[in-house]
């Protein structure tokens, strides 16, 4: 496994790159590494769970429909 480079090390290695370009490079490297790590059974089953809504209440029901 390769060593993760700090922003300081990346700045030394690529002095002509902007800080933002180096951040993109570092983030892409981290994302690539995350994609190689297999998901746990719990993570795989997350899509089967009911999604969490905003707040604890559902949308308001129209009283006229229920009458």
C-alpha cells in the first residue's frame, strides 16, 4: 500500500500547481482508495432501509380528502 502524501509533500512535488489543483488530486486519490475497500454487510443493506426524511413529520395531509 502506498503512503498518502500530505499537502505539504504534494506542494514540494508539484510547485507549479495551485493549492486547489492539489486538493483535487488528493481527493481523487482518496476516492479511488475508498472504492477499493469492500462494503460491509451493514453498508450493503442500507439501500433496503427506509430513507430518512427531513424532520420527524411527513408531509401534511389534506383534510378534505379524508372527509
